[in-house]
């Protein structure tokens, strides 16, 4: 085999080598905001006019009036014979709001919700101490995401 044959063989072998190693998995370019999200149950939403959320963790408290937005669920629209599937969003009667925190860790967090009814009367103040959850929703190679979410209904606050 001549010099050109050896060069071509080496180039072909070098081109195949990357196939022997696992490729790095791509991570989504989604930013994560440290904060607490709150959902108001559909059965309680009509009793809520305004809400204020106070979140305290590791000696730091953040408090804010929540901008409440209607919640929704995805409704399956089915698939076509060629495999194209779709869904649409449908209001579910819930209300959603959130508060941004300077940082969020997996140490206990105290959430306190107060507010008023649509007629302006005070709602009961509800407090819950819970531990935010950490998970790897995109795989361990993409880093740990910590989330804190609570739900409010006529019985009080609960972690979701």
C-alpha cells in the first residue's frame, strides 16, 4: 500500500473514532427562576380577590402582592394518520401566581398567604412550612433544579 493508501486509511479510521464515544446530551436553554409558585384551587378561586405571598427561607423574607392569572390544562386533540399530534389549552378554573426569591435552596421554607375576597373582606391567613424539592428534569448532566410550589384551597395551603 502506498503513502496515499495509508493516509486515506488513517483519515477514515480517525473519522470513525468519534462514533465510539457517547455524545454529550444537549440541555434545554431554559432559565429557571428561584421562587415560589402558588395555585388557587378552582373550588376556591371565586372566593379570592387579591393575594399576598410572603416566603421566608434561611433568614431572608420576600413579600409581594401576586398577579393572579387563569390556569389551564392541555386537552388532547388526537393524532392524524401520519403521526402529527396536537393539543389545545382550556381554562380549568384555577388561578396562578408566583413570587421571585433572591435564592432558593432545599432548606425549609415558610410561606404565608393573606388576601381579600372579591367584596374586600379579609381571607384567613394561611401559613405552611415545607421543603422545596430538587430534581433533574433534564438529566443529571443538565444540573439540579429546585422548585417550590403550594396550592391554596378552602382548607389552607399544601405543597404541590
